[in-house]
C-alpha cells in the first residue's frame, strides 16, 4: 500500500491545477475523498497550531504494521492527545469509530508506553447535519462544526 500524503494547502488549489470543477469532483469520489480529507487535515492544523504547548509537528498520521491507522493525531507536550478519522458520508462512521476504538485499545494496552487515555476521538464527516456521540467517547462531527 502506498503511503498517505497530506498536502497542507487549500485543496481547491489541487482541484484547480487538475482542472476539476465541482461537477467533475462529484463524479470522481476518490479524488473528492482525497481532497476532502486534506481539507479536514488543513483545518485541524489551523486549530492545533492555536493550542498551547503544541509541538513542532502538530498533526501526525498513524499507521502500523497491522494496517491500523488514524488520519490525524494531535498530541500536546503534556501527553494529552486526540485522534481523528475522516469520512465523506455517514455510512463510513461505524467502521471509522471501530477503528478508533481499536487504536485506543492498542495504544493503551501497552503498559510500557504509558499512553494516557485520549481527550477525545472523532470521525469528521462531510455530509452529516449534527455532531453526536457514537459510543465510548467517540464522536461524529460534521466539518461545518469545526468553526472558531
């Protein structure tokens, strides 16, 4: 599997460079999903940089040898952290929430790592209408709710 690349710029620049307008992106869900994920990561980066005690690399991608991944992890210098998955539609939320739960279990299951409980975990969606808890401290949050 190819590594995930996140470009921290406005994804509309990539769409314009590819000559893709809204109609073309709606027909190409793979490109749309990639650009939507980059939009979410860029927005998270803006908010993360405003946090106190944020490190040099505010947002990191997680993937291990078993294929477990998280689209974004934000960790503060004091060890507090949050994890995010990005999905365009609601239908991807259950699998993403299950993935986040596995991630929490794996990171917390290693006593030598001394990883604390996450502050929260969330699935950021594009087509949802409201934020809600989907279970066990994991939230589904529409991108439009990420506002100052």
